[in-house]
């Protein structure tokens, strides 16, 4: 217990340091001491209008991805579960993309469609994995969702009415935190926070699920309530994130794995640390793409996929070794 | 009506297949009841029905006269502990944490208290698993695992303990240890209901034997009444002999 607290404190410290770095560092590094002496310095606009939303979104989206990854892994007893791998993020992107072909639009249409897409994805996934849901069925369901969402997005791309729409679609596919505004934070923040709150409520059920579904049910766990909390929480946390920043993969997969050796494998004990760890990973990833000297900034979603792909491979190899 | 678990006209289905039809049964606390029957006879389904995990297609299960389906899942779980066949352990948890999961229906939203910790230690000791408390549960042998899973269900301090094949796959020594743990709990007032395949073990530990075949009860009574050759021939299609030796009853299987 104390060890877990030390890790949580350490992660919180790491998140604070990374958040501070994210505010100060970038293509233009901010001379904070000078700025404090001159409140009317135009650089304050860079800090408040550009860096602050980016940092807050990285925090929120990272926490959402880390926590939903940990909760999905706990629920499915499957170390490969993650909103990206299982197609939840792609379904959210599909939801947002489909709104481009609608004849009408209103301000919250795209984000709401992204969350609806995520909810449909995670609902389908949990329905398919219920009962005799083995690891195989579950991962295949993820493959199916990713394929369907991918096909839908490809169709939307090929039917896109304008080059502007094509750019919009690509934005969702390759997530990025560049040029986001405080309005984006104000929109996505509450949804993500509610999602986090719902996911945290699943802790005790996830622990009991260590004993399998009938074991958990015999301990008085209401599995349909757990399934509903997980579906709604993931849809809100991941869907709202995708709505403002596009698809950012693998944070949900990687974070619980990195933390299990530190805080133990008990699913409820992994939830808060994974939220903090996910925030740290997305903050660090966003800092890395910002500070990499390249002509155009590499998109965060692409950078995370470059890191996450090999990690997934490594995980698969170690699983294979364990099963052999 | 205290201390009775009853099935009244209980019909259970898995999908569309009817497993048990209109079963009437009344079990008493303080007894070891052993369910016997060929594979597919519906033993596991009956256990699942009796502990409220499988909803009756018709009829009902009464716990001390109260309809089981009217109880909340947690209230039901506080009174009836269930050990599934081949219990899963999905994550490499410390044994003490795993056994602590047995307290789940009692603790609600709060964490484990000092009293819970004491009960967990007592359950570990009672199941002969105290020396395993700090081990990683994923590294346990079959026998160790069985002891830990029994400790897990004991930690819930249930009035009723239902276990599906808790002794399957254990060596003879481990079988006797595990069986004795369960019998002790029954003597302390718990209602213990087990499914078994070993007829002699059933004859030795059961106060009451239920023989189930093709969705019906073929026999219900003390071992010397229920384990007679005629019943076993109808249930399993084998010739047997029931003997009483100095160590108690035993069932010899003579052939088809």
C-alpha cells in the first residue's frame, strides 16, 4: 500500500514537471522571468492561448487513455486491451468523420458524434465479449471494429466533398494537440472528467473479475452495471479526447504494463496510477514532437504509434513465450 | 425455517436446453451434501441455480423461506459462497489479496478493515494455506491453488458454501485435507454442498448424497441409502459394491 502511494506521488510529481515543461518549452521557449516582470508582454498570449490548452488537453486525454486502458484490461483480464487496439478510438473518429457528409451542422455535432461512435464501439465490443468471451473472441472483435471503422473512414475520404474536408479527416486519423484552444478544453474537459469518474467506480468489480465472471458474480458483483459503467466511461473519456485531438493510440496499452511491476497487478490499484501515467506519457510525447527539429511538426498520434507499435510487438512476443 | 436452502419446482435451462425440470429439494445447514451424477447431469447448473447465478426458468430457490431472486447480489453473496469449477486467477496477485476478494460482499465501498484482515488470516489458516499468504498466486501448484481458493470462499464467512468439484485434479493427500476443511465448516454450522466424482470420497464425507441423472433426482439420503448398486447402475451404467470397512464406507467399481 505504501509502495503504491510512493509511486502515485512520484507520478504526480512527474506529471507536474512535464506540464511545466510543456508550458515553457517549444519552438519558442518562453523567458518566464522576463514575462513575470512584464505582464503586458505579448508572449503571455503564447502561454495562455497556445501552450495552456495544449498542456491541459495532453493531461486530460492522457489520463483518459491510461485509465480506460487499465479498466479495459481489468474487465477483460486481457493485457492487450486498449481503446486503440480494440477499435474504440477508430469508431470515435468514424463518428466525427461521418458528420462531414451530413447536410446540417451545429456547434457540438462532431464531438457528440465522436462520443456516440466510441459508445457504439465499446458497446459492441463488450456485447461480443460477454459470457464465453475468450481472449481470442475479444481481440477478433477489436480487429472487426478497426476494420469496419477504417473502411468507413476510407469511404468518407474518397467521397470527401472538398480538400478542406480531406484535411479535416486526416486530422482525426493522426491525432495532434497543436493549435487547440481553451474552448476545446472547456468542451472536452467535463466529458473526460465524468468518464474518469465512472471508470474509477469499476475498481472493486475489476478486482473480483480476477476470479472470472462467475467468480465475480458469486461475490455479489453486478456485471451488467460494471459493463455499463465501463462502456459509458470509456466512451466519454476516449470519445471526447478523439473529438478534440483525433486518434492517439497506445497510451492505454503501454501505461498499465509499465506500472504493473511498480504497483502490483491488482486492477483497482492500477486505475489512478494509470491515469497519471497516461497523462505523463502523452505530455512527454507531445513535448517530444514539439521539440524534434523537423520542418513540419510530426503529429502526436503518429509519434505514439511509432513508439506503440514496437511495444505491442514486444508484448506479443513475451506473451507467446509465457504461453509456450 | 432457519438454516434451509430450498428448491421448489426448480427448472433450469442453459440457452434453450432444459437441464433440470421441476426439482424439489430442501437442504440443511450443518450438513455436508454431496451431489453426484454422470457428466452433463446438471450438477453444476443446480449449484449455480442454488447460489443465484443461474436464474430459474421456472420455480424458485428459497433461502430461509425468502426468495433468493429478491435479495440484492451483495446480500445473497454474503450468505452463499460459491467456488466455481476450475477457478480462474487472471492476474499474478499476492495470495493474501486474492483471499481478501472473498470479503467483497461485506465491504461495500470501504477498504478492508483490521477485522477483515483478521478474518482473511483465519481463513488462510483454516484452509491450511497460511504459509502461502505472501506467494504470487500465479505460481501456485494445483493443490496449493485449491487450498487458496477454499480460503477465499471461507473468508466470506458464508452460511452456505457451494463448491463445484473442489477436489478435482488433487492428489489423495490434498483431497483429504481439502475435504476435511469443508467438513469442519459444516460441523461449525455452515451448509456445505459439493459436487464430486469420487464415490468413495462421497461415501466418507457426506451426511447426505443426492444422485442426479437426466435432470432428475435418482436418490436422496445418507450414503448407505443413496450409493447402493441399483442407483449407481442407473446413474452411471456401472456395476458397484458398497462395503463397510474399518475406515468407513467405500464404493468399489466392478465394471460396466
